[in-house]
C-alpha cells in the first residue's frame, strides 16, 4: 500500500516559520463563529462603544 501524503493545498508558512494549515484555519473560523453567535448585534455595538470610550479616555 502506498504512503498517503496529506493534502497541503492551502497551507502556508507564516513570517515566524509556522505552517498554517487549511484545516487549522477552518477550525479557528468555526470557533470564532461559535463565539460570535453568543452576542446580539445590540450587545456587540454596546461593547464596541464601551471599548472605544476606554481607548479615547486613555
């Protein structure tokens, strides 16, 4: 049986020399989408304004 090579299409090496895989990016996107779904648009806007106020006060 021949050795199967992993599919490396979509993979790249970043500036630190770390290989970023397509599968890893997909997992990260899924997790970010999951976290983003926890907030309503109104809650996101409230948080955005609060963070902006903190930055401007600094």
